[in-house]
């Protein structure tokens, strides 16, 4: 899947910012599902989802830093 439009450094930042926003929203949804499962008989699934959430949070931080770096360069 290619990037839409020109892909110079100046145009990639806004696209990545949009992806970072979507990733943060997905992480929140995942966290809500994990929280709901945490006190049920599916707590093993909740634990797996919390692990995925931690990975997504780390990815979000890295992507946010990249977007910040692009906006200041």
C-alpha cells in the first residue's frame, strides 16, 4: 500500500500524525476491552490484551517522537 500524494519529509509528518492519532484511539479501545475482561473468567485474555496494549503504547510514543522530530526539522 503506497502513501497518498507526494512523500517528501514535509508531507509525511501530517500523515504520520494522523496514524499516531488512530493508533492512540485503537489502544484506548483495546484497553477498555481488557479492563472489562480483567474481572471475569477471561482474565487470561485480559492479561494478553494488556501486554498488547503496552506494546501499542510504546509504538505510539515512538511514532509521536518521530512526528515531533519531523515537525521541528
